[in-house]
């Protein structure tokens, strides 16, 4: 009979066989997982050339180790952060921004990405344009009350015909005197919205219309064109053919500011490019008041409408009242200039205002070559001057054009020269 193996021998043999199988399994796992035997400090060797080629030509399903290599670059060459105009160019991966010297040209692809589309300049006015346009924000028609009295401005009703009774008892009918919402606009040839300019706002006197008097007789649009300044004109109609200085909508705070906003839109339309509205809506303003136009001008200053834009105030034989309003505006406005030219009818009030201002600032009696911001100038007329022609001939011919030619910070039409802001 065969001898049966001892139990101890059986377990020894079994243990050896199982240990061998486990050892072979462990070896197979090490081959399948590179680096497991090298511990935590192991790094993969560089990829073979054929593996890099496979990464650059994207496969349908990249291998795990390829995806890992593409996602985790070697520490020696980190990728730069993303930029707002798209992925960095190849030059940006190798040359940091702080290594580019000032003034050195950038790569073409970087310039195209950062600069974006170039802004097209607005075309210069090729010809002068003058027109009367109806404004919603024009001084009239006016449906409100008289400030300080609570009385309706149109306080007369005769069988449906409305009118305004003046302080002297005269009735001015709405359909004759206060119906026009017209505004005279003028854009001279060569006006350039891209350059510093000025808007001249002209307030006419008694018994006038903007077409017959402001445009034809007083030649205000022509004076704008005859000056070299980059300027445009806005002249609203107040009372037509009447001895009345009612400001209408300019009595209301914000009324003049709304008027300037609409003027910017209408001037841009006349110019022919809607983009000009943005420049015109912030352009400085010079308000010229002639004769009875002093009262609307005073209310604009009193309300503080567009205060930051009012660069200057010009009174052409117009200081018939509101001395405190003009004095307060000048004494509290270091940047705005005041020019008041006068004849005998307003001489005493001009002397009084000159004395009030002279106690706190320097006052001149003739225009300087360049009008200084914050200056105050009083010019007395001569015996040869007359009130009716004072807009077209005061201290000299074309007084509005003369003021524009002396203004600082205003470009000259056609690019001839620009007065330095430092003057």
C-alpha cells in the first residue's frame, strides 16, 4: 500500500503553491501600472515621438496618459493665464508681458485682438446749413403759470381765444405772439464735431422774429460762419413781434437743459450724422442776450440749468434788470466769462454791476486778445452806435464773430490751429 502524506507536508506544499500564485499576480500588476514600485516620487519618462504626434493630431478617443500629458504641462514651461481677447498667441507663451520693452512693436495678431475695429471719424460739414426747426422744448407754446404769482400765463380767454395780459395791461394773443416753437439752427461750412467747439445760444430782443431779424437783419448765422471758430448757432423764438420778454418754458427748472438736449439731436440731424449728437450734447455753451433777451437769460442762470456747460455770457445792450442774478452767477463761477457792451439806455446799470463785481475781482473795460476764463469785461458804446444795429455793430463790426475768434479752448474750422487750453 502507498503511504499517505503527513498532514504537515500537505499544508507546506499548499502554502508554497498559493504564495507562488500571489507573487506572479503582483508582478503582473506592477507591469500594468508603471511607477507603482518606484514610490510617490516617480515621474513618467518623456513621451515617445510617436506619442506626441498622436496628441497633436487629435484621435477620436485620446488615451488616458495622452490626456494627462496635455492637461498637466511640465513645470519648466507653464501656460500663461487666459487673456480677455482670446487665447494667447504662440509668442505670448514664450515671451512674458513684462519682457516687452516700451515702444516695441507687438505681434500682429496681438495688435489686431486688442485694438479691435477702428472708430470712424465724423465727416466735417461740407457746406453751411441754416434752417428753422420746430422744437418740443422751445420756450413756446407755454401752458404754465407765472413764477411767483400763481397766475396762469395765458390768463385771458375771449370766446376760446387765449391771451396773456402784460404788466401794462396790454393783451398779447397766443395765436399771434406765443404760438411759434421755431428755433433757428446754423451749422457753418467746415464745422468738425470731432474737435473742441462751442454752441452759441442767441436770445433775441423785443419786436423780433428769428427769420426776419436774427437771420436776415442782424446776420447772426453769417457771423458764426465768418468767425474761424468751430461753432454752431441755436436761436429760439420768444414773443413774436411783441414788446415782451417772457421766458416761457425756460421759467421752469430743467427747461433750458432739455432744450440743449434737443438742440444736440437736431443739429446732428442737420449735420447729417447722428453720431455727432454725443459730441454736441456735451459741447460748451455761450449765451448771447440782446436787449429784451436779458430776462430769459437771467432765468437760465438763476435755475442753474446746464451750469457746467455755460462757458460765457454776453449782454449786448441788454442789462435792463436782474443785476443780482448776473452778479451772483459771475461771482460764483470762476470759469465763465462775462462781457457786457452797453449804450446810454443801460449804462447806469452796467456801471452799478461793474462796481459790485469790482469789489471782489478785477474788471476790464476792453477785450483782451484772448478772453480769459472767469474774466468780466464792460464795454461802453460810442455816439456812433445805435441800439437797433448793436448785434451787427457794437465795439466793432461782427461783435459775435469777434468774441468767438478770441475764445480759448475752441478749435478753428478747417484745422488751421487750436488755441491752447493753457492760455
